[in-house]
């Protein structure tokens, strides 16, 4: 059975109860009202006959006092007419009992007779005689009617009491029937409420278990109503599908976790390889610089002042400390430029060439604003060193080196420009370097750090100038080694 049908059934049962209760109450009230109305009307009609009969006797006294005048006779005739009307009305309403009908008809005949007798009396002697006869008749009829009235009223009261007892019994039975039906309806509603509460409680408990991932909660069964049976089937299917779905998610998560672990291992290994290669590339710079510096210091010892030689040693030591002990993959631009200036100073002390060196800032860039920008270390100094080494040539004694610093497209841009002999094949210089440490080393370190291969550009015109542009993005790529 569905809940809707059960509710309709209970509604019909309740409607029947209401109709039955209303019918019983209406019938009982109607019967009680009819019984009481009958008794009151019956008593009233008898009282009317008594009153009319007494008024006839009273009107005879007026006739006697007036000596048969018109006023007394008119009142007498009105009283007798009222008696006739009362008797007729009673017989019309209650013409069932033969004894009562005979008594009242005799009274009616006596009333007609005594009225004719009184009206026909002319002499005072005959009037008083007739009146004595009438008074005696009225007395006799009054006693007879009184006895009849008492007997009839006793009988009617007994009938009324019996009817009242019957109505009381009927009412008691009606209320007993209504009480039984009410108890049945209440029991059904109580059962209905407990069934719904139990079903909903089991459903909530099952859903709470599902929400916590307890897939082994027992399946819902025994839905007493069609709606709950369908609900239980749906919850059971939902639990099964969710368990399968979450099992698949767990398996997938486990697989992804294993893949991620493997990826992390591979990434760690890759970063270690990149870091090793970076260290190797940086280590290539140190011996190269050290060899050149020691050679220059050795030559200076022979011809230079000892104070100047000491200054050269200090500059060399400073550059070596920067390159050897700086383990960070990125350094401040101001530190790198300071090392470049130290290198220029060192070179001027050991060579006789005329070197014009300057650092310029382009656009909105300034020394204060760009000082904290991070770049790959030992990238600018090797370029300046190559410009001094290869840009002068054999017949030139002067060179101009300018470093332009600016920013664009989210990167710090450093341009090193010299007016030396130039490079015949700039692209080849990026791919290989046959002598010393060249641009290929810088290109490879930038690629490893930022994960890009477009961060160095070389342009040159033989005999006029060489321009090398280095770009350092503000954020290193994810593929770069840890800083």
C-alpha cells in the first residue's frame, strides 16, 4: 500500500466517523426534542381545556350578576366558544385514544347543551334552575377530565421516560461505537507515525553511514509503504554506486600518487643533474679566470710596483671568492656589476690598453631600482672578458665597453656593447667555443636556470662593433633547479 492510499483510507474512515457522530447526535437530539415537545404540547392542550371550562363557570357568575344582560351573555358565549375550540383542537391533534375522545365529545355535547339552555332561559326562576344544572355538569365534567388528564399524563410520562431511556441507551451505544472507531483511528495513526519514523530513522542512519564512507552498512529492507520501498531501493543503489565510485577514485588516487612519487623521483634526479651541470659550467669559469689572473700577476711581479701587484692580488682574490663561494644560482645585479668593475680595474693594472668602460641605465631603470634584480652569476664578466681578449686584436690599443641595463617584458635586460673587431659568425659563437670559456657556457646556464633558449642574442659587424644581449626573467621557470 502506498502512503497516499493509506491517507485516503484514513481520511474516509475519519469522515465516516464524523458523519456517524453527527447523525447519532442529530437523531438523539431530534428524538429528545420531539418527546419533550409532544409532552409540552399535550399538557398545554389539556390546560387550555381546563382554563376554558373554568372561564365558562366564571362567565355564568357574571350572567347571574347582570341579570342576563348583554355584556354577561357575550362573555359567556365567548367562553363556551373558546371551550369548543380547545376541545376541537385537542381532538384534531390527538384523536387516537377512544376513552379520551369519548370524554371530550361528551364535554363538547354538554357545552352545546348548556349554552342553548342558558340562552333560552327567560324567567329568573328557570335561569337559576338551569344554572344549577349547568354548574353541576361543569363540576362533574371537570372531575372526569381531571382524572382522565392525570391518567393520560401518567401514561405519557411513562412513555416519555421509556423513550428517554431508549434514547440514553442509543446515545451510550453511539458514543461507545464512536469511541471504538476513534481508538481504531488513533491506533492506525500511531502505527502510521511509528512506521514512518522508523523508516525515516533507518534511512537517515544509512545515509549518515554512507556520508562517512561506511560502505558495509546493511541494506534497507521491508518498506511497509510503496514510497519507502522505492526510497530504500534508491538508497541501496546509491550506496553501491558510491562505493564503486570511491573505490575507483581511491585506486586512481593511489595510481596517481605512485606516478607522482615516481615523477618526484625523476624530477629530483633531473634537478640534481641540472645542478651538477650548472656547477660544472660554473667551475669551468673559475680555472679559466684563475689561469689568466695568475699569468698577469706573474708578469706584473717582474715590472710593476709591489703595491700595485698587491692590489692585483686583492682584486683577483675578490673575484675568485665571488665565483667560488657564491653557491646561489641567482645573485643581485649590483653584486655582478661590482665584480665586473673589479675585473676592469684588474685588467687596466696589467695591460696598457686604453679601456673606456661605463654602465648606463635605459628607460625608467635606475641604479637603485635595478640593484636588487636577480640574475645568473658570472654571466656579464665572461662577456666583458671576451670583449677585452678578442675585441682589441693585434693592432688596436683602445676599446670602449658599455653596459646598458633596462627592463622589458618582465625581464631584466643587460646589453654589453663594444667597438672591437667584431665576430664573423655570431651564431656559431653561441653553439661552440674552441678557445676558452665562451658564450655557449652562458647560454647553457641560462637555459638550465630558466628553461628557455632565447635569453641570449649576439649581433656583430666585423671591424665595427659587437653587441650581446642577456635577458634574466624575474621568475625562473619551474624546470629550473632550486635556488
